[in-house]
């Protein structure tokens, strides 16, 4: 079952832009060592849209083997073509993944009926739960769509919420009870979504701070909101604001930070993503120093 | 060189949703018999986003062989990952295609610099011209982007215009002279874009009416606007309005019409597209009868 | 009761940009002479967003007096501030208007709850029915919102549908029966929306062709679809495609056409609208000649 | 001249939704006592779109009188109708305001030419500088538009940047030198925009923390980035993340916080804005306590 603190990891590349498997394994170990309950690969943060099918399968192979028994594995299986997404979901199922994370179809203008069929077709594949990515590709998933998908497949079990509507946590709970678990999915909205009753977190913030997020999650479960808020304001807000406020740079931010922290070897991204400006790197590095995630000596190099 | 009347064809499937190669060949012959100067495969109309890489290559093989020497071939090579798009462009180049049609990257929010690098990287591949798809995936391509792409590759030669701004035809001409040819790309805006000086047409309307479009194009070149308008209002407006006004149904409309006309065997689309409603089919069929594209007897079956 | 053929009229200005009351009266007479059952003022076509409150009231005064007993009057009462919209609705009610047409609030990002309260507050004002403008300001109104508005006010009676989803006509009918009448509201989608069961038309197309639209509407009611389609393809498609395909120019198109036809004195629009290009005027004029709405002699002046 | 720390204030209402003039004066004094260099009224934060013209003028009267000689005054003069916006700008000019803040026209789809004429017409009014609101109403203002507006009026002097592209600060500087000053305008992006060279701040964050923002601004001018970042991460990030991440609730957040802090009497907003949920209030209150902006005793009431 998917719950608690789930971390969405990037896909590390080497300088040539090829998948750096050693860095990937290192990154998996890093987030597990920080105490995460699950890992999500091939999400937006994983640059899924810029990977070939063969590369996606290789990443599933590596992650499923490395995490086996230590943490849950959720695999991004988003694609604008339903069958192509379903085929990847089947592969993830075969390899023992726990769930697939799926955005609405993102090319062109899709009808409500098309969105429902898309999710349901993928949900009916193999032996694997479906996590709908609300807000993925910029498209909100209405509660009515979730309802209809559930009538077509019992595998629809989770919602990653990134649409900026924390009240949707409660709305989903009122509609489906424990049958659909909502996971806070937007780094900038962790606290309001947890307070509204999210059953877990699916964030990129965990790449740097999975330990703090586990504590925050636990404190909120115990209704110790004030303590959770203090931890959040001290450690998560400064990070989330610099990594999360510019949507088309957050992947670069996490790669840069993980490289500075020595977790991955290289902060390369694939086109159409482009590197951070020097000003942005400076801003990010100063936050990492303030947070003692890197030492000032490293920071002084900038 | 790409100019004149270019038709964007759908990808015919059989009832099982597999590519129907015989219908594809039939469709290629049909549009060539109607007197088109070029064919575009793997565009949005071709459901490119729902085809595997192997299927795309197979379609390129068939089209390049069938059209050889009879009409130009433009191949859609859009993808959210730049390298994946470039790899397909290289394949199209190898097979002798004349140009690739490329939308802006369509997953997530892309920076201007990312869009420029995306187009330029594809334009530098192989021995094939680049046609930028302005408005593809809903994203307008600014004139400044085209300018910068041109500084990176001499292969940037064409713009398919679907953004509803016919004045952009003139704007592009003023900026780049004959170096960048604008092709009218939106079925609902054929006349205003031609009057503004488009060097050709890239439409799906040609699947049904390539002969009329060739005439209209010729009349506009001779500045016989009034005659062109009469032809347009009689034959193109009634078609374009029913097929083109609902963006997420136009592919289904063309497949349905081509099936009714006996050109392809089946009007199947792939998910996330869903079939037309009966009311829409009726509306479409009545237009086809009015236009004498099918006989009333066929229409009376509805 | 609002039904049948309703025409949305522009607001005529003189060369100085002031309201031209004589042209307004002429225009009201013109559409009534063409046999329309109702008139809508202060819609988007009426440039409501660029009129002062005093001007809006003056237009209501003139229209209510001129139409009295001859046609229904619907008044646009859209505004981003709920109270300001409600105040205008109260005025329209006082002056005997039959309904108010209201878009969702259009400045900023509005919550679902905010949209519901907005409509309900206006619906509770005075003694006047509410027509929700689905798609107004580019925002779709979900069926669930209509349901909740209806629980707050019995005055919610009509939906002007411009979102390109003709199937919504049926969806609304299934949800609310005869309690909420859907009016086809998009010039490019008249036939599919009527076939789906719209109880009337609210179009700008009627400014030029109210007589034909009345016939089409009647034929569809008698299920004589084929005849309706022939009329549509001959007279409405050529007009709608040239006036309706470029969203930010349709007001200018109708003013230009009405001026050419001698109905209003001047085609002036207020900023931020800007005049049509010469190419667009030419395109429009040729359609008017083809349609015999103006004589070729007038057209030859271009 | 507009520069340094500028605060965008809300419009205080009483329980009946009328303007609370005493609270407004209190709020003006509060932000000046915190050391702000200027105040912006009638921005989005001021709910300008829900105020009558008479109310707007009254607010200008009060603010211009209260601030006289103590701080600069910028007045929001946004409206979808150009002439109506210009008329308010003229009033602000008469009353001695220093600048007007203007969004692109926000109803309907506006052409580039329309946007240019809109800004230029307002800029030519009276004796008052023009601050273009980039990103206002969700619309980005291209650099080319600014260039053309400048050719029509010398009054175009400032850009409030809210589009999430800090690099635009540099881009504008490279294009226009000191002729156009960019002010950081998005609470979540204060640091990256300042590091890129913004000449000042126009934020709502200053309502709570104008003193800290003045310090941050000063430190960045002295290139003491690390110290600025520490202050930001400690005091601004926790506030900005809770108030700024949900776009359609930030006005409510500031009103609630200012009420809790005793600056204004009531946190009433006008429809279509709706009140915060209890969960959101709790989240906000805990941040205020952590920041020692209110005492824990007040917080414990929740």
C-alpha cells in the first residue's frame, strides 16, 4: 500500500546525457537512508517524456531490484496514447511495482470520456494499483471522472494532488471514504494538504529532506500541528520556495542540489529543459548552505 | 520544395486498432488523384502521439515509397523529448522525406530557450527541411523564436500556421522574405491566410476536397479573390465548419467521412480519442450529401 | 420566456466612439424586422466590458422601450465583481427585461464556490430570470455548479452554451429536464447544438441572417434536418466561418457588415479592440456579396 | 520615482462589505511605520475589480492625502475597457499619485496591437508614470510590446514582474537600460528577482513584513546575498508559501493576518472571493505565531 512519505526522484544522466545507473542506485539508497516509505520513478521530475521506452524499462528494472522489500515502488506511466501507457504499466506490474502514476492525456484537447477511458484502460492492466496524477500536464481531474473510473476498475486507489486546492483532499474523502487515498503532491502546499487529511506525501522535496518530511507527516497524524509547522517553516519552506516556484526549472534545481550534496555525479538534463542561470544556482546554493545541506566552503565557490 | 496544396492525412486503423496498410495506401492514392502537391503524415490528424516508434517508421516507409516522385512528403516528428523527435527526423531524412513538421515541446511548461534548442536540434539532423508547427499543442511560436532557430540552422524553412492570426503570414514575410514560407494550416482560416500571402496549404480539408483547394489556391495566386471566395463558401465552409469547430473531434470526422466515401475501411481511432455521437455523425453525413461527396441513399441509412 | 431565435447585438458607436442611439434603434428594428423572437444587449458582442455603468443603463432604457411587446429582451450583466453585476441586473429587472445573461467572474482565478455564489446572488436580485453564459470569458460552467445555483435560486432558467461541447445540451436536459433551457450560443456550432435539442439560438449571426436562422430553427423542430442543413451550409456556414473563426475580431466583423448593409452608421469599436485589416475586410465583403447581403457594386469599392 | 520597498495593500471592508475608512488609514500608517517607501492601492490585492468607480476615487483621495510626502503612491487603474482605465488614471494624476499600475486588458482575447494601444492610451493621460503589470490577469507582456508602448509615450517607466521568469529582469534592463525599472512583483520569487537586478519590490508580503523586506532589499544592493537569503528563508519564505501558493486565496490570507495582527478590523472580502476554510486559517495562524507576528495566546483560540 502506498502511504506516508513517498519521494519522486529525478533520472540522473551523465555528461553525455545517458542514464547514469550508478548515480541512480546511489539516489535510491540516499532517499531510503533518509527514511522514505516509497519511491516514485518516471514522474515529471524523472523527465519521463524525454526517455525512450527501453530506457524507461531499464529504470524500472533497476529501481524494482534495488527497493525490493525496503520501500514501495510507484512507476510513472504517463503518455498521450492510452495503449502505450498501458503497455508500460503492464511491464511495471510484471516487475513487481506497487502502483502506476498516470497524468491525464496531455497532447491536444481531450474529452471527459476520453480521460475516463484512458485511466480505466490502464487501471485494468496487470496486477497493479492506479494513482491518478491530478494536475499532471496542467489538467485537473474532476471528482466525477474519478467516480466513473472507479466504476470501470477497482484498481483506482490513489490521487496525487497538485492542483492548488487543498480542500479537494476532503472532497475526495467525502466521496470515496478510504477507497481513494489522497497524497499531497505539490511541494508548496504540503502543510495545507496534510492538515486536510492527506494519507501521505509524493514530493520531490524529499530528495533533499525526506527525514524532515517523515517527521512532519508523523506530527500531523498526531495532530501536533504547531510543531509540524515549525519544522516546515524552518526546513521545507525555504527549499520549496526556491525549487518549486518556477515550474519549468524545478527538475534542474533538484539535480543541481543532489549533485552539490554528492548524491549524483552530474546535473545534466535533457532538452527541451535548459540549465539554470548562474543567479538561480547562487540562490539555490545559499539556501542549501543555510539549511546545512552543504557546507559554506562548497558554497563559497560560487 | 513544399508549397501549394498539401494534405495532412489520418492514420487508418482496422477494427482491432492496428494500422491498416491497405487503407493507408488507398488514402495516399486518393489524395494524389485529387491533385495534391504533397502529403503530410504523422501530424496531429495522424494521431502521432498514440503510435509507437516502430509504427511511425512503418508509416514513413509506406508513404515514402508510394509518393516517390509524385508528391512531396512531410513527416510529423513532434515529441516532448528533443532527442526522440530528432531521431525520427533522421529516419525520415534517410527515407527521402522532404521536410519534418514539428510542434513546440508539449509536456509541461517549456522556456523560450528550450523551444529554440528543441527546433534547432531537430533542424540540424540529417538532410531535411524543418517546418515549425505554430499553434501545435496549443502553443504559439513567437517570431523571435523563428529568428533564433534560423541563426542555428539553415534548415528552418517553413511555418505551418494554425494560431488564429492571419496577419502573421505577412509578419513572417516581412521578417524573413522568401526564406520562410508560411503555409495556411487551419481549415477554418484558409481564405484569410491565403489572401495574406500564404505559399501553400497544409490542411485536413484536402482529404475530402483537395481538388477544390487546388483551384482556390490557384485563383488566389491570380488575385481572382471573388471566384476563390465563391468556391470556398460553396465547398469548403460547410465542410470546415462541421469538421473543424470541435477541436477534439476533427480526426474522427475525417475518418468517418473517408470511410463513408469508401476511401478507408474503418473509422476507428485510438484512445484517448472516442467515437463521434450519433448526432454528430448525422450532421456530418448531411453535409457530405449536400456536397455530393456521398449519395443521399447512403445518407438515408442514418 | 426566452426561446427560439435570439440575436446578440453590438453597441453602435459614432466616429467619436460615443453611443450612436439612432443606429442602435435602427439595429433593433432591423433584427426585429428579420423576425427574431428576442434581442440580447450588453453581451460580449455589445462590448459591455468597455461601457460605463451610465452607458449600460442608457442602452437598457432604449432597448426595453423599443422592443416592448415585440420581442423578449435579455441584458448582459457580467462583471468580475458580484455586487456590481447584481446592481445592473436589478436595473434591468426594473425596466422590464426578461432575463440577464451572466458570464463567470472573469478577473483572476475564481473558486467553484465563488462562481456559485456569484450566479446565485445575481439570480436572487429583482424579478428577472438568469441565463448563465457557459464559456463566457473562456470559462466553462460545470453541470454541478448549475445544480448548486438552482438550489439557491429558482431564477436560474437558461444556459447560453459556447463551450464547444454540443453533447452538453443533452447532458443539461438529462439533469434538469425542462427547468433549464439550453440555447445554442456559438455561431460555428449552430447545427450540432440544435440537433442535440437546444431550445433556441443566441447568436450574433442573426444580425445578418435572423430570417434564415428562424427557418433553420423551425425545420429542426420538425426534424427536417436535411433541409435545415442545406440552408445552413448555403447561408450560415460561409458567414460564420469568416466572422467567427478569429475570436478577437468577430465584433469588428459584425459592425463592418452592418455598416456595409446600411443598418448602422459607423463600424467604430472601442479599445482594446482594433480595426480589421484590409485583407480581412476584403474577405468579409466578398462573403457579403456572395450572400447577396450587399450588391457587387458596393463590394467593388474595395 | 518608484523604487525600493513598495507594498500593495488590500481594501479593508466592514462586516457589511463597505469600505472601512478607519481601517484603511490604519493600514496605510502601519505599512509606513514599518518603513515602506511606497504604497500601491487598487491592485488585485485591493480587489479593484469589485469596487465601483466612486469607491475607487474615494480610496485614491484617502491614500493620497495620508501618504503625502511620506511615501510614493501608485494607483491600480486596470480595466478591460481602455477609456475607463484612462479616466481613472487621469483622476489619480490630479490627486498627485506618482504612478498607475495597469494589467493587460483581461476580458476576452486581446490582440498585441490592442494591448499596445491600451497601455499607450493610459500612459498619455495626465501627468503620471505608467507601471505595466506583467502577468496581471494571467497575461504575460512581451518585451516587444513594452518597446512599442515606449515609442508612443515617454511615461512608460516601470514593470511589475509577476510572470515566473526572473531572467526577464535582466532582459528588460538589456533592452531599455535605466529607462524601464523592473520591480519584483511575486511574493514567491523575491530573491531570484532581486538577485537579477530588480530596482524594487511591489509585494503584498510587505503588509506583514515590510521591515524585513527593506533590509533584504538593502543587503542585496550591497551584494550581501548570503545574509539576505538567511533573512528571507527565516521570515519571508514561511509567510509567502502559505499566503502565495493558492492564487485565489491570497487576498483573504492578508486580510485575515492583518486582522489577527490588529491592523484592520475585519477580514471581509467581496464576492466572488469566498472566506478561507478553517484548516487554512489554522495553517496561517501557526505561521503567524512562529513568526511572532501574533502571540501564541491569540493562536490558541483556533
